[in-house]
């Protein structure tokens, strides 16, 4: 432990026993789940280190959380969904202020729980705060646009966006704060009530925020429970009282949860799912720039990102040069602990090293070779990135979203090869194209924009900035999670209409002047 900087040391096991239901932080005295870190900080360590314990709550408590959320929404008549916009904004601003005081604690837990390096952990926290502040500002814009009456064909209307109801929010382990809050925050601020279960990895870092949620929002608006996803989500979904399923994870989980809902047609879905984003390297690509972007794209956080480049297509004319330089660049990377700020860190999932090794072995058995010298070197909690070439469609690494440090490469002569593969893929999130000639790039881009939802020119795939749309085609996403679009995804247009006559004009004027309605008003929050 001496090698760990003092400010990042965990001096004791974190025994987290609290949960939040109906505005009360309660103590859990039942079964607990152990939280292990795969960081082996001492060569003598043989097993993952126990760093904490969290409640392993039952379905009965999940239903209590659902009841609290359901009662708080109260069919749209609850305090939160009928609250004035500026009051909801004040609650959210209060939450952000309290959240900021927990920055260092949360950053430390991000490193210990999921192995994210120091810079990226800090970036995740800061980006989440920025996302919340941007959401608040965008909500003000939406409110201003809804403060104007429209008049068409003798019908006057005031159109606003209203909440949908009760939201079940399930976030991912790779961005347990940022991507989870990209679901939770817009859902809350639009007037919905929520049940939130943290991811399996990245669970302890939510604990410091329980008090902030409790003190910032009315009872039942945010309910936080801990436990196994199946144990918590199954009884909730079976009731049919969930109006929105908000999930970032695997499509199999999303499908199984949908199937539990007795009225699927009324279940709104906000889903961020798998992707198999390709990088396409044309023969005139700037090799040095391309290698830099492909290293970042394939191996940032060990490739454990839905936006990671998960397969590379390289033109035959530059294949040898690219493979040689790229493989050397990969081998120059170093594995370190999160506070060392290395690109490569231990993997948080204990089963992932075996999975990655199995992918490598399968590819080799079907004709691929490990191109880089260090590729596939295995430790208990890590596999050194393997560059595999040539990869074909029979290999598991071609078909599966590997979500880890293995890089399959395919060469091509004609751009129709990667385009055809993308059109046949189950996924359609993003693509990166590397090249210079506009005569070549133009038609390729025109094809790609109809296959994926973001085309990155000479740069790796990524999510941000958060004001830009983040979504996908096919099995990659349902709904859009930019700042603006997320607010739309967790709400629905609703309006009051009246025939344009003196009676109705007088009623509306009086209602606006007397402020008897929170909906019918023409003022807005600055």
C-alpha cells in the first residue's frame, strides 16, 4: 500500500448499509453483497481486494420503492409533476451544489471500483456536473418556447412538454456516474419520479450522494435501491406500473425486462445498447494521425466503451505500414494503476480476462495471427491488447462486441467491403473514417450517414459534446440522449386548446393574471 498516494488510499472497508425510499435514508440490516476491486496493488496479492459491502435488497423492497415513486407521481397529480418549473430547477441546482462537495470521494471510488484512471475519473465527474448544468439551461429554453400561445384555424393552443410517469433507471458499469445521470437527471427534471439501481460495478460511488438526493428532492421522486438487477427489476416490471424503462447496457437485458411488462405498448424505452463501431482507414489516410486516433479509439479505458472502435478496416495499399506502426504503438503502452494515469489499467470484471483470451484463441484457431509482440499477455486482472489480423466473419471477435482490449483488423480493396459489413451488422451507432480525398470521402459519407448515427472524420468515435445527438440504429439504441433530446425522450408534448372566441380569451387572460395554473402561463424562468 506504500506505493499508493495517500489521497487515493482506502483506509478501511466501506460498509454501506443505506438506501433511499420515499425521502427517507434507511438502514439495511439484511444480506450484503461484497464489492471487490481487481486492482492488485502488491505482487503478493493473489485475490481481488475486498473494498466494501452494499445492501443486497429483495424484491419486496424494490416494490416499496416503486410504491413510493408511484405515489409521488400520483397519476400526474403529485407535488413533483405539478411543481412550477423554477421550483424543480431550484431543486436540481441544490443537488449539484451538494454533489460537488463529494467530488474527491467519488473520483477515488471510480478508480478503485472500475479501474478508470485518475484523469478519466475526474473527467467523468466534471462532465456529469456540466451535463446537469447544461440540462438545466436547456430546460429553461424549452420552457420559454412553451410560454407562447399559438393560433391556427381558429384554435388557440398552449403547447408544453409534460412528464411520462414512473421511470426505472439502470445504468452501466463503465460510466456508472455519467451515463447513469444522463438518464436520471433529465427524467427527474421533466417531472417524472424514479427508481434507480446502481450498476454491479461502480455501486459504492453512489453512496456518497444519497443524502444529496434526499435533501434536494421531495419524497418519492428519487428512490435508490441496491441489489441484483434481476431481483430488483423483475417484480417492478411485472406490476406494469413502470412508464419508462431507461437502461444503458446489453440488448438482452432490455428485451428480457420489456417482456416482463404486461402492457408493452405503453412502455416508453430509452436505451443505450451495444455497438460495433468500425474504423475505416483509406489508402490516403494520414498514418500518424490515424494511429493516434485508433489507439485512443480502441483502447481508452481498455476498450470498455460502447463508443470504442471495435473493428478496423485497412486499405490493402497501406496495410503493411499500418499494421507495423500500429502494433508497435500498442506494444509501447504501459499497464498501471489508475493513479498512474496510464491508458491501460486492470479490468473491473473478474471474468473478462478469460473472455478476452477465449476470443483471441478462437481467432487464432480460425486463421488470425497476433501481430503485436505483447498481444495476449495475461495477468489475473488483465490481458495485454492483442492486434489480430487477418480477421474473418467466422471468428467470434468479428461477431461480438468484445468490450475489452482486443483489436480485430480486416483489409479491403474496395470500400464496398466495410459498407456491406456495416449494412449487415446488428449495430449502427458510429463509424470513423480516415482519409483526405474529398472525391472519395463524399460518397462514403453519404452512405455511412444512412447506416449509423454519427460519422467521425479523421477522429475516433465518441459521445460528446453532450449537446450533440447520441443515439444509434438497429440494436444500438432507442431514443436519443443529447442534452436537448434527453429532455424530449423523458417527456411528451401536451397542450390546452380552445376555440378563439371572447369567452375563452377572457378565461385565459384571467387564468394567466391570477396564476391559478402552473401550466397556463406566459412567464418563464430566466
